[in-house]
C-alpha cells in the first residue's frame, strides 16, 4: 500500500496495487461482447412490444412517417426508436369547456364538482345582435373518428378546435337579441353551433365528430346583472297583467256578446210572433166579415154563442131563477156559496 498527495484521506490518495491488478485481470477475463449483445437484445425485445387499450387505436410511425394503425391489444413494432407509437382515444368521449373550468369531480352517484375560480371573460363575454353583452358558458362534447386526420392534417388540433368553436358560438349569439340568447333561443343556438362546428371540422379534416353542444349558463355580465334582473321582473309583471286582463276579457266579452245575441234573437222572435198573430187575426177577421156579409143574423148569433162559451166557464157557479119566485134566497144560501174561482184562489194561498 502506498500514499500520494493527489487526494483521498487528508488530501492523500491510498493505493492497493494487488487489488487493482486483480480487478483489471478479472475485467479482462469477462466476456463483454456477449453481455452487451444480451443487454441490447433485452432492450430490443422490451421496446418492440406495446399494448393498446380497448378505447384506443395506435398510430405507428417509422422515422416520423405514418406506417399503419394498430388495433387494441398486444402489438409489435421495430425497436430502438425506429418505429414509434402514438395512442389515440378514438372510443372516448372528450369535452371542451368554455367560460369555466372543472377542477375536480368526486363520487359516482352524487358527484361533487369543483370549478376554477379564475375568470374566463375573454371566452364567455359576447356581443349580441342588439348591442348588449351576454356571459355565455358552454360545453362541447366530441370524439376522434379519424386518428390519421387528427394527428397529421391540422397542427395543434385542440387549439384549432377551440378557436373554431368560439368563432361559431360568437356568430350565432351575434345574430340574436339578448332576450333570445337568455331565454327561448338557447336550444336553437346550440343546434346551429353543433351543425356549423361540424361543417368546419369536416372542411379542415380534423378527424373530429361533434356529439353535443350544451349551453350551461347564459347570464348578463355581473356589473349589470341587478339592473337586468329588475328589467326582466318588470317584463314578467307586464306579461302577467296582460294575461290577467286577457283572461278577464275572455270571460266578460263573450258572455256579453252571447247575451246581446240572445236578446236580439228573442226580440226578433217576439216581432215575428206579433206579426204572424196580427196577420192571422186580420185574415180571420176578413174571413169572418165575408161570412157576416153573406148571413148577418146567423153570424151574429154564432159570434155571441162563441163568446159566451169562452166567458161563462170563467164565471164560476151560476144560478138561474125566475124573477117572480120569492123566498128562494134563504134556501139556496147564496151567501155561503163562493165562486169557484175565489175558492180556488184562496186554496192556493
């Protein structure tokens, strides 16, 4: 053993000549070439096998150029970087959020979702057709249907897809008033955005298929939300009062119109009855006069008898006596006999 000043303990290096010679001799005796070849073979073996998940497809590139697509399962490729594999989730539904970001979702049945507190006004604030501003939050759900187009046709396809989506939504919102965007026009806007975005995806050959566009929240900006809510409340009260007045109108006016029509028809019926009765009486009088001209005495007696036939039944009990007979009134007890009409009238009371 010897020591030098080159390093080691206390600035001195300690050497063991015997051990050093034995180590070098052992290294000289080792078969380095077979070991290196074995290591290279193991690396090549492990690097040539890969697995593709059921919801994915593997795109194989050889020195960066597209070669083939690998199906789900166990697959092989050329090792040592000759061929590389990019796995594309073609069966998974993807989504892009605009105006908000989901930070975390917990649970399966009762999901508890946390959202980012950062502002995304640059995405969500939009100008409507009546020069108002609306805060629109929406979600786009899509799938990758062509892995080759998705990887090689468009550079930065996700950023391009987000830019196209935002442009289509702004166009749809800009063609409508703020009331339509906030209320009745939301479903129509979502449908138009879905169709327009799919047309752009096909035009640019992105390999994407738009599944659904959902408008999450559409609100006025925070600075004017209180005033906007007051205006909406006033409009709702106006609509409520208009509906109430219309309901009362529908209850009163048709009834009055029906009563008026009924009165008119009753008057027309009464006039028609009076006219017909007058015409009938005139015709009967004319016919009676013609008969009277032919036989005046007979006609006069017939009229007299007919009149008595109508009047006498209304006179009640009738007693006919000779004017020369005396003493019959006590026997007949005329004071206790009441006319039948008076008795019937008192009995009905």
